[in-house]
């Protein structure tokens, strides 16, 4: 039976150097409910995002993705789950500089074990306005174009959950709106649920806050 | 875009480093492979040249020198032996065949060898043109001599005194070319063959000429005529340089050499035993060269290690992103290993190609190379091992960077930005 929620998180605590750096009592995310993980720098947004992606597990508490307990399924299980169901847009984008735009997407499909789908891949690039730049190297693109490649790469495996880490930091209002519009539009078109980790309160006008994190000291209080 | 394509893309992004690593490995592999090919050629050549000759009888001296001079035609003779010794050996029931060789002159860089048609038969010599020599001053050319000199049938052939280039020409006593042999891949190819009587005749004439000029000293390095009394030239005074013997029975190996060494003023040498000594002597030099090649291969491994370690530093985010995209730790490790293997495979293949190119050049431009019967299209088993060695060195070089990549804490790295 399919899980009712994409994410179910309860009483999660994560520590670094013996001190708690993240404490979350509860978070549930049903499919299709886009939203924000809001919090200032150092509040553990990225840590939580990485946990949701299965890149790490909490020291304490329960966390499941699509009904799978991320602590129980092990490293390989989390890799598989992430490949099949999660797309991530990193703050620094981290495109593979050695290969072309299209190859960045092909590689993402390959690493996820998905069958090649050239038509789908080119359609996706067309959707983000980069069909003409498919063979360009990331270094030949503008920052905005690189951001669109990162979004396309995150969606190329048709994930159920699209995570974006600080996608609008250091952007002016116009570009901030454009990036969120792009993420929302592409998530909708791909049937993915968008979760944005940000400290940028401007986004509150476009997406609801699902969870607001405080700094660790405040969390403890 | 598969892992191989990605590895190639990364290698292309560092063209200088990749080329340097490839070249280092290729040079090491090429050196070792070239030595392997050369060694095999030399082994084959030595085996072909000494095959079927059980014993060489010659003047006392170094047995290795005797075999080198009388069988391989590469050293100066130890001296001469009486022609009567040939007759004695032929009468011996332990001997199946005894063939004389007489030398002392050369034609360019090729030796003129006085012998009998049985010598040519022994090496499987066949006439490509003309006929076998039948009388004195008739010569049959080995294939290499004919090809290098351009001499044809009926051409006069003027030998020069001594076994090295630049001796006094025997212009008054030219031979006539009556036959040309097909290539055999043996010592025959680089010899001018003539009856023993030709060697005697040339040097009878030479000594007569010298006596007339009241020469008092004869310090020539040639062999067959040395010391004989040409004014009283009768067969029992004649000498030959050496006698090549085939045994009639295995028992001969135990008796004949001992008898000759202890009861005559001659020595008997076993080509097989002397070849073992020669291989041992050559082995030292070849081992030193092989060691140099190995050092180059290891240096390439070290260089690959440094390159991969640096690349890992540069690409840590790429590898982390690949993990985030769903690649397992094993796959990331495989990516690093694939890259090293590609360099190793490319370097080894390039090295082996260079070695075979070297062989092709050697056999194309050098008579000595052709003489070894080297073929660029032939491979030796050692080359396969060399390929495996290269892959192993690359595997070791990539192991540490791959393990580091395997252990990377992706989340912490990506959180750093």
C-alpha cells in the first residue's frame, strides 16, 4: 500500500561534537504540498534537507520517506531510494563541469539506474529553455542558465520529492521570483512535491512555511 | 553518458597530465616489450644457428669464442686445426657428419666462409638463382649479402683480408658468383659461401705475393691459411678454422669431447653449453634494461596516483553530487578506478605499439634486425603479462584515492558548499 505522506518525521535530534544542532518534533509532507523549511543560517536547514534526501540519518528520532524508515534501510537502501524518488538542487548547483548540459542529465539518469530517454531529456531541457544549449559545457552558461540545468537535472528521474537548498540566496527580487517560479512550475509539470530550505523570507509570499527552524540554542530553549 | 564516458571526459579535461602519465607508462612498457621481442628474436636466431650442431672442434682457446666464431660468425677464430683432423673425425664411428669451415676474409661487412655444400644443406639453404659452387673461386651468396651488395650471377666478388671491414683487397683473386640462396633466417643469409679450396687459393696467392715483396712478418688475423707452408702445399699441411660435428649416437657426447680435449692439441666445444653461458652473460644486461623499464612503469604508477589524488581534491564535489544523484559508494570507487585503468590500458597499448613499431623500424632499416628474423606482427606472451602489470600498477595507484572517495562524508562536504 503506498504511503500516505512523502515524509514523516518525529522527534528528530541530530548532534555534532556532542551538541544538538537540529531538533524537530514533527513534520509530515503529503504529496503535492509544496512548502518551505525556513530558518536562519546555522539552524540546521541543510542538515535536515540532507536527512530527507537520505544522505545522512538523524542520531535520534524517526524519519521515513515514502514509508521507508531511513535508519533501517541502510546506506545502499537510502542510495536507491534517493535515486528513485528524490531530486536535489544544491545551493552551489554543483554541475559536473567536465561534461555537457545534456550529459549532466544523462549521467543523472544513468546513476539512478534509469533507462536512457533522449526524448524526455530533450523535452525537459526545452521546458527550462535550454534545448539549444544541450551540448554546451556548464562553464559556457550564465548563472541563470546553470540554475535551470540544475533544476532539470534534479527532475530528470521524475522524483516524487524535489528538494532545493537556498536556491535564491544572493539573488535580487526579480531573479528570486523567477527561480521560485521555475522550481514550482517544473515540479508541477513533473508531478514532484517541492520543498525549499531557505532563510529568505521573501519566499513566504509564494510558498507556505511547513517548518520554521530556530538556531540550536533557541531550539533547546 | 556512462561511467566510461565520464572517465574519458575527466581525462580530456587534464590533457597535459593525462598525456604525461600515458607517455611515462608507454615508455616503460615499450622498453620492456621491445626487450622481450628482441630477446625472443635473439633466442630464435641462436637456436636456429646452433640447431643440429653437437660439437665444434677448433684450436685451443675460449670455447665460447670458438662457437661464436665458427657457428654464429660473430667473433674471431681461436686459430686453425689440421685438415687431417677432419678426416680423422669422418672416420670415427661416433660421428655422423663433420663439416669444415675456413675463414679469414670478408666481403664488406660479410664473412667469406670456405665450406662444403653440406653446410648449406644443414641450414636448409635453397638456391634462389644459379647453382651450388663446384670448384675453387666460385661463390654462393646468402640472401642478405645478395640483397645488400646487389651482386648477381657471374658478378666478380673481391674479398678483403681479415674479418673486419677495411682489410687489403684480394683484387688478383676474385671469386665468381654462381648462386644466390633464398632467405633462411639463419647465419647463411649473411655469408659468402665458397669451397674451402678458395680460401686456400686466395691465401696461397697472398702469401706468395708477400714473400716476393720480402715481407718478414705476417700478423694477419685471418685463420685458415695462417702458418701453413704454401710452397709445399699438400693436403696434409692444409688447415681449416673449425669443424662442425653431428654425433651418430648420444654416447658420442660423453666420449668425443673428452678425447679431443685430452688427447689432441685441439678443443671441442658444445654449442648448446656455450649458448647457455652466452645467455647468462647477456641476461645481466637485459635484466638491467628490464629493470629500467619497470622503474618507468612504477614512475607512471606514482604519477597516476598523484594525478588522481589531485583530481580527487578538485572533483570532490562532483563525486559528492554523484552520490546525491543516487550513485552508491562502490560506483564512486569504480569511477576512480576506471579512470586509472583507462590510463593504464592506453599507456600499455601505446607502449606495446611503440615496441612493435621499433621492431618494424629495426627490421626495416637494419640488416642485423632483419637477421634476427623479427616481425612487428608477432607478439610474445610476456606482452600480455606486461598489460596485466600496467593494470595492476594503476589499480594500486588508484586504490588510495578510490578509498578516500568511498569514505567521503557527502553530506558534510555538500553542506560546506
